[in-house]
C-alpha cells in the first residue's frame, strides 16, 4: 500500500491564481482530512470528509473548497490564492473518525503564495 | 486560546538525557494521540491513549494519559539524535475531528 499520497510536493503561486492540491489514499478509509501547518504552529483542520459525497468545514475553511467524489480522492481547491495561504498542507485519512482511530498522514505540500 | 496546549514549545537536551513533553486540553479528552514530525516530512503516529491512567511505551518513549486532569505526558528516556523533531499531541473530539496542539520542537545535542 502506498498509504496517503499528495501532489505536488512544492508549489509557488502568484496572488489570485488558483490550484488544486491532490490527495489519494489506498487504504479504503472512510474519513479524510485536510490540515494546514503554519511555521511554529500546530495543525489546523481545513475540511474533512466522512465518506464519498460528504464534506464538512473544519476550523479554517475560508478560501478553500473540497470535493469527495470517490473514497480514494479528496482534492483541496484554492480559488484565489492569498499570501495568508502560504503554508504546508497535509492530507490525512482514517478508517473512522474521532477517538480510537489513528490518522495516517501524507508527506505534505509546501505552498508559497507571492 | 488553544484547545490543546503543549509545553515546552521547544527543548534542547544533551544526548542521553531524559525529557518530558506535556499536553493539556481545555475540553474533555476522547482519546489522545502523539505524533512525531521531522522537518519537511509528514506526521508519524507514535501512540494513542484512550483510558484515564493508561500508559503506553514504545522503545524509549512512554506516554501517559491523566484523564481527570485532561493531560498527557510524553517521556523520552536516554534521548538520542534520532528523537529530534516536532512532537504533536492530538485530541479526539465527539465531532469526528482531531484537534492538534501547537507542537514541541525537540533538539538533541550529541
């Protein structure tokens, strides 16, 4: 199993550009998550999904959109990139949610918005 | 204020020394997770604690959960350079979300 894979690993965007961060898991997990990690900070939950076709907002959803058309894929969309979105983005998945279920993380996407 | 507070924020220890990292929750804990992150990499799962008083160990790392105090501690015995990295605690919530602490940066000097 590849686990959780993310593409791209690095990206530089200009202000106002858009892009999609890809996330795929091959563990047949129901739950998937997107986090951002700012320098010196912990992880903040952006969006999460409890299954195909179901998504919900996390702590910091503004400026982002997600979709979950399949169990495997959970892309994160930035429509109008802003410098405040410069961060490292992590995708994670788990068999189910909440306590008692380990989240598996991807290697991250390092995004810079100039 | 953060729901999960970690202390210290950063720590430098000499190789071979013991150290403890603490994680305190402002809300009821429904499971506490410890992860380790190396710079530029994703998070590696270390341990999960669910019951008050539970203690788990893996190699030289021991984690305890004090549910009454809504706290967990991570203790490393005889630290090695391979222990260096960022340690993050995560707390399960009823709402299927995992809330993370701010992290503790550990450096181990040879």
